[in-house]
């Protein structure tokens, strides 16, 4: 089985508590207005990789923490489940970002949810909404929620949920391309987009 992947990387410091592995999936059907990750919207054969290969890379990273973003991970829900089954033995803190409202996704995908909920620990849900600025470091717009599934991580993530005004960005260089990891303030988007136009293609 194959999955569309934009980037897999370690270490990531800006998407969840602690030093983490990061996985960005490719392809998004939600396409929020003013999304800063438009380069992850389109699916293309060049982004398809074998699930076992990606799992081996993630399992090789010296961390038990993984953040999954995109793109829209739940647009590849079945493939994501198969991947998570392979990395779960080495990852006890899996944070999933999705632009879907969780209740709406579950209503249409009950069987998938039954499998998925055992494989993730925390979900940050909801579309990015331009104009709903937030100073929470873990979300891009105020409507988004953090849903803690694993009670063992409740204290860690409740503390992380309270972090404000400390938004940080991480620039990642891989295979000659530059990527951005983190959630900027909406008010900074314009400057970031201007910067991206001066950098190599597919930087953001």
C-alpha cells in the first residue's frame, strides 16, 4: 500500500510538546482560505511512497513523539491507519492535525474512527479560518480544538494547551528544499508569503 507524503523529518520542535518526529501528508480536499501550506494540496505520483518505507524511517527516529499534519491526513484515513499500526510500537505520543471537525468526520466514517482512535493520542481539529486570530502556539485559528484521547498525556497536553504568545517557526532544509514547520500568527502571513517568493520553489 502507498501513501502520499510531502515530508518526514526529525527533529521537530514547533508542533507539539517535546522533540518530535514530523510527518506531513500530501493532498487536501478542504483547502482553507489563505492556507500557508498550499504546496501540500495537490496529489501527484511523485509524492507516493510505500507505507513500510515511511514507517521504517519514522521508527528509526530517536523519539517516541510524532506529529502528523498536511495536507489533510484524514483524506488518506485508511492508509494513515495502516501506517500508524506500523509505528505505534515506537511512538507513545501521536498528535494528529486535521481540518475536519471530528464529530462530522466520525458521523461519516464510524468504522475508520474505531480503528483510528486507538492509534492516536491527541487530535487538533477544525478548519483554519482566516480572521479568527489566536495567540495559542498550537493552533492557527481560534476555532480549532485540542482533543486529548490518551488520559496518560492529559497533564502534558493541558500544560501545552495553555502556552500563548510563544509562537515559533522552524526552517527545515531537506534534499535541497526549504520547509517551514510551525504555526505563525495570521498577521505575519503576508511577510512569510513575501519571503517564500524569494526562496526556492516548494519552500512553503
